[in-house]
C-alpha cells in the first residue's frame, strides 16, 4: 500500500470562492503527497464527471444555506470514509509531506495546532472555570483517527458549538477537548499550520522551509497566492451546474476581485498601498466597486438553489 493512501483530506467549501480555494489546496496536497485522498463537501451543485474530480476523489453536495458551513465542519466525521483523516480549511496550501503526523495517529486520536494566547471568546471548560485562561487549538487544520473516542468528541463539538450560539466553532472545539480527558491529543507546532505571524519565528529558527501547511487565510494579502488560486477559475466555474442568478453574481464578483488581486499594480507593494488607500477613500465617499476585496461573508438565509432533476 502506498504510504499516502491511508490519509483522507476533507474540505468544507460553501460558495464559489471557497470551492476555488479548496481546489487549489487539494492540488497542492496531491502534489506533495501522492495518492492522498481528497473529499470536498459543498453546497454548490457540481456536474457529473466534471474536471473537479481530477482534484477531489469524492464530492458531496449538500442543499444547505451558506451560513450552515460550520454545522458541516463540526460534523465532518460523517463525511469521511478512511481511518486517518484531516479536516483542512480551504484557505491553505499544502507545502510538504504530511506523513509524520499520519504516523502519529497510530498512537494519538487527534492533532491540531496549539494556540497558547488567551482568548476573549467567552466559554467555560468547567463550572466557573473560564476557558479564556487556558490554551485553545486552531480548528483550521485537524488530523484525526476515526474511533469511538473521536466520534464522541465530534458529537460534543457539535453540541457545544450549538450551545455557544454558533458564532464561532473554535471555543466549542477547545471545550470538547477539555470535556474528553481520555482523548489522546497531540498538540502541533506552527510548522503544521503556519499563519503570517508564524513566518518570522520560523525564519528566526532557520526553519522556514520546514513549513508543511501554509494557512494564508486571505489572498488579498498575498497576491502570489491569489495568482495560483485564480488559475483554477475557469475550471471551477465550468464544473458548477446551476440556474441561480445569485451564484452567477457571486462568480462575477469573485472574477472581478481576482482580476484586481492578480494585476500588476496590486502585486507591486508601493502601487498596492496607493491603490488601497485611494479605494478606501472613494468608498468612504460613496463610490462602489465591482470587485469586493474582502472574502465573501454570507448573509443570513442565503442559499444556492439546485437544478430541478
């Protein structure tokens, strides 16, 4: 058996931009980890036999509102078939071999990056014990091994996410870890989930090339990443089967956005600063632009409609 074939990556990609980023991420995963399995759960209708199957081994289409994406994330164990799995945020590039963490899943149930900084998010890990004074784990990259302990953990995560008002999944993630002391938890360092803030630390330690998972988070801050993402635009657009004008409008908005992010003047740091300053100034004066630079934030109740079949 190929050493990579036992790991399944799963993405939750609701909306066009997230599916676009997930496609790019899956390509980077397969480039550095041959034979790895990639699954995507999306609320966009995908054509049978589309080219997206070159990137994803399994595509699951769910008829859910856009703001239900975290309901799927906290239940992602229901959408995987292999024993060794990893939930991966869409805004991630896989830059190296994932095998070391996979090997650790032989002894651990779950692995995620430790976030030691205090949080302002209000939740308790026990009666009158506030979670803000204890570490959290980032839920954007989660390796796990399917077993009874993990199934119980995911049930708790979903329960706490619902109970905490569905504002953020991360406090519920931490609370579920604390509530399951038998869970064999492996805390990962920033090599396995590298944010922009981590780059200087890795550079100082002369370990920048050790970054395995680059969590860029927002492509508007990294035009070189935006160029790579935009390279899959036509392929992803052609894979969607829809009759909904909302989808068409979103695709157009994302196209206009990435045209800006990949342009010469935006890729130049000095010109980008001038452009963003003038844009903010004009927006404050009431001028609107076709391309929204920030990530699409879904409105309550928004929904993509499926084709009648």
